[in-house]
C-alpha cells in the first residue's frame, strides 16, 4: 500500500476531521481513508455516517448573516395581525 501526505490542511478542516473521526471511533487516518474511498466511488458509506440534509445534523451551521435573516423573517410574522385560519369570521358561533 502507498502512503499519501497532504500538506497545508487548514485548522478548520483538521478540527472537523478530528470531530468526525471521534464520533465514529476512528483515528483521523481511518476517517481520511473512509472519506477518500467514498469520494472516489469505492464505497457507498458516507464517512460521516449520517444524512447531511437531516435537520438534526445541521444544527449550528448558520453563519451570522443567516441567523440575522432568520430573526428578521420571524419578526415579520410578529407584525402580521391575523388569527388562526381555522376560526370563522363570525364570532357569534352561527
């Protein structure tokens, strides 16, 4: 088997790889090998072991501008004056 050395890995990638490896109980080298196999099409098992579109796995990924946009959108709902759509406009119950 050949060895591969990857240089200039930025700290964010290194930290993410370490966290993902720990979650799976792998070393960083094992994680890198699984990720390479997946990326080149030799494995169908995602190295993260989860659906990245699952809302539970997406927590904490908003940046500051996305968070602000979400808050502004929620605030817009607070300004709308309407009741629940299941109520009839006739309050007398007829």
